[in-house]
C-alpha cells in the first residue's frame, strides 16, 4: 500500500474514523475492508450500499477489498445464491481481485479456537434445548439463569465437543456455549451459542461437518483471519460488537475495528430477505429478478445502470441514525444517468391509425431525427414517413376537454421531426371505437421548408405504419401502495399493501423499425413516455419486449427546484 497521502478526500463519520487511524499509523496504515454476505438469497439495494461503501473506502485508501461468503448455515444456503452474488458485486464494480473467500474454509481453525476456549474454561457444552436456553436468558431488566451444565469440566466439554463433531448426537440436543456472564446488561453476552448440531449437506463442505458455527462466533474470526482492518457493519450489529471483541481478546488474535452505520431504508420498498423470499415463494412476483423487486438482479433486468445505483449510494452517504430515503431520489438518479446515455426513439403503446389523405399513395420519404440532444456524438438517424402512421390514442380526443392541445377534429398538431397535420374526419367500428383518423398535412411545414417555423400548440410522436415493429411493453410501477409497506391494518401484513397495478402488459405496441433488432439490455428513451430497456430474458430477434425503467416525470427534480426557489 502507498504510505503517502492515505487520507480520503470524502468526509463522513466512517472516513473520519479511518483518517484518525491513518494519522495514528494504526494497522500500519493499512485499510482492508470486506463485503460478507450470507448466500441465502439474492442481494438487494441495501447490500449495494454496503458494497459501494466498502469497496469505495478500500479504493480511496489504496487498500484491499474482500468478498467473503458467510456460509455457516447449510439449511438456507445454495450455490445459486453464491453465483448471483459474485455476479452482482462485479456488476457494481466491486473488484475483489483474487480475494474470494468462504467462512466454511475456516471451519478447522474455528474448531481449534473453540477447543482453546473450552480448555481455558471459557466455553462449555450445554444440553438445554433452544427453547430452554431462550427461557433462561432473562430480559432487558432481569438477569438470566445459568445452565446446569455450565460447571462441566474442561475435559468433559472437550470430549463432548469432539463427539458432537463426529456426529454422535441428533440435531438440537447439544450446543457449545461461551461462558461469559448471565447477568450482563447486554443480552448477547449471556452465554451465547457458538456451535449447533445440523446434519445437513453443505454447498461446499458436503457432509464433512455436522456442527456449524453461529454467525456471532464466526463473524469476528473471519475478519481477523483475513486481516480486515475496518469491519463496517450495519447498526443491528452494534450490540454484538462487545461479543466479537470478547472472542478475539480471549483468543489473543488480530483485532479488526468494527464501525456500524445505518442500513438503507427506501419508501414503497421492502428490504427484508425473509419478506422478499415470501414474495417469490408465494408468486406475488415472477422471481428474484422480477423488475419490481428491489434486488440487484431485479434492477438490472428492469434497466437500471450500475452507475446510477453507485451514484445514488454516494449521494445518500452514510449516517449513524436510521432514516428512510425517498425512492424518488433513486428514480431521479436513473433519469439523470440515462438522459445522456439513452438514444431517443419513438414508440406508440396504444396505437390508433392515422391516414394522411393528401399524402401521395405509395410514397415514402426519409426524415432526419436526432438520436440524443444531450450527446453531440450520438448523431442522427433516418425515419421512414408515409401516408399511414400510428399515434397514441391519448393524443386524440373526439371531444377535447378544456386546455387539450393535441389532436382533435379540426385542430392541428406537429408530428415530431415531420409535418403539421390537421384532423378532418374519423372512422369508427360497429362498437363506436375509433379505428382511423383521417388527416391532411401541410407539405411546407417539414424542416427546411418555407412553413417549417409555423407554430402549433402541440407536438406528438408517431411511427410509420408500414415500417413499425410489433413489441410487448411492460409498464412497471412501485410494488407497494404505501410509503411504509409494513404499515398494515390490524390483522393484515405487508402483503395487504401490494399494488395491484404494479405491472401492466401491453401487446401489439408499435415501435420504430430499428428497435426490432434491440439486444437484451439495450436502453432507450421512448419520447414523451419514459426510459425503457429490452428485457434480458424475453427479448428475441424481431420480437422485442421492453420494460419501463422509469417514467419521464421526475418528482425529485421538482422537489429540488422548489427548494432552490425558496432559497
């Protein structure tokens, strides 16, 4: 590591602590962080905050960053989760180089350390059941009761622990517990469980082990083994820190510094793994990568960019107190990111045909369209224009309401990049549904023509009927109708706040010809409609499926503007 100027230019309470350590030459001025997920589910936006924070700090201080799987519970872990987590961390730019680690690879060393504590009278084998241990743990105001097995000799405990390891005892019949203080004001210090018996196949270790370390026993040891200097955790681990410290101090091993920060909470969003799993298992969503899910794979499939998520995490920063972030800020971030990156195209989601009656039959011309006005290098493209086009149903009203400036009988609008047209007549089917709108066009109003500067009150988008490609478009909205999805009426739970309109699937939408060749993951701005992404799973050549990433309406930008006006 470079020893010169190791202090970060960013400022928050975590970096302030690390800067102090750097100035004091603690850890030989090393900075080594890690992201330690349990492989029992898919990562969500809260994990993205932790990844960006831990990797960002390591990078700023020319340090190291580990990816380590806390795979200590074989009943809930799966290689599928491991693979997805690795992919997500890489997608977010977290470069762990060759430092991909697994807690299960340290099981032998953890077992030896457990034996050391037993030998020094600091741990014992307990025959109480889980329910009995909980009942004797005490409360926040009352001390717990000591286990009747707490006084076993070191020799007896070592022998029983070895027999636990060899598989002699059924699940739940014995545990290894630390011998600390059943009267401690910190309940986590009241003889916590270190090992439990679990006869389950492990995704990496197979059937080698039938006893598994608890998270509290393993967590600090893993950091110590890997030489992690700053163990950055969320606030729920703050009360566990004295326990991690106790284990490390009793063993006399390298002692990382743990720092806790507030976890991410988002409006209209659930970030509980247990509840996300329930959404999947009960088929409220199509899977972990459903674009309505706050999982990283869900955001990716919807069309969010890694840059947008990283910028969001950077903007919200880190704090010591829990708070809830408006999801509109995240949506604002993807708009800001795609504004300069996404090509502008035209798509009609609810098409109605327009026939330009005075346009020459069989004639087709090419009109120049700008690909992205925010990117001078994006260039232009040619749009075919002919006698028949499609426009949005909402862009026409037979009986227009007040201040409606789009197309209606006898009114004019400009077609984007094309001509001014005027509605003359309409055609309806037997049910009274409008099937065609007959218009005339002003041939002098195309760009470069004498009447190009003529003003009308509205400009609408369109696609050529003869060249349009059919597409499926999925309009995604927020998954929950309440800012706090857990705020449910008595007798209900968070599922009662699911948004029944969170997904609308539109068939036979009409899009520009070029979009027929859209590759999975390609992103576009559909003019006037929002940002869309070709679905990574369902898009096929010539049969595109587009997910709406976010609408063009930006509530957060309006909030910012109002704030600036008040200033």
